[in-house]
């Protein structure tokens, strides 16, 4: 793991009129996110890590607001 993979990065996204702030990092080929709605992780598998983080944070917010989400990893 490189030093840049260990550093948390801050992300702010806007979904459904809400501003959501979260932290994410790349660790062993997975994006790990944490925000006020919870935490999640997913493999990158060639996708841009920042985009994976954005989608994970949006999924956490959607689920917290009562939305139904399917697991990304089995």
C-alpha cells in the first residue's frame, strides 16, 4: 500500500437537495467510505476510485432516507 492509499480524502456531493460530506480512502484495491450515514466499501476493479466513493456515499444516504439498495458485493 502506498502512502497516498492510506490518506483519507474529503468529498462533498449533492443529492436530492442535500449536501453530503464524507471521507474516503483507497486500501488494498477497495474504496472505503465513511460519512454521517454510515460506512461502506467496494472493490475498484478498474473504475476511478473517486467515482466509486461518490456512488458509495450516495447509496448510504439513499438507504438512510428509506431507499432500498442491493448489495454491491456478494
